[in-house]
C-alpha cells in the first residue's frame, strides 16, 4: 500500500511539474472574447471584430483590426490554455497534498513543512 502511495505521489508531482513547465512555455496572452459586430445589425452589414474582457472588475472592449486578428486570436488561445493548465496545476497540487497528508497520518508523524 505504501509503495502504491509513493507511486501516486510521484505521478502527482510529475503532473505538477508538467503543468508548471507548460505554463512557462506559453507566449503572450490576453483574456477576452472575440465577437463579430455589425454597424447595420438589421441587414448584417459593416462587420467588424470586437474584443471584450473584464479586468479588475472593469469591463473593456476594443476594436480588432484585420491585420491584428491572427495575433489576438493566438493570445486568446494562450490565455485559454493558461487557465486550463492552472486548473490542472491546482488539481494535481491538491492531490499531492492529500496523498502526503494521508501518508503522514499513517506514519503517525506531522507532515514536513515545505
């Protein structure tokens, strides 16, 4: 049982390290949602792209020019990846903490301070 717990700890530690490394490799990012708006909504003419996001509890929106579209899209994709990696990092860290707590309780000792 203890050997299995050690393997689980190692697997959780690898997940933590992998998430950290993946986060470090991400390029520029920005939060937001990219939408298509129309100057004439009734006839769907005059399309333009708008980026909307909330930062520090304040809503922002920006016009996105066609020549900026690829870069902005990549930054949005990086942010979505960042959020998913953060969730993975928290889950793996929590699992690792729970495994270490369970192991220390089985041994009857206090958990090591990190």
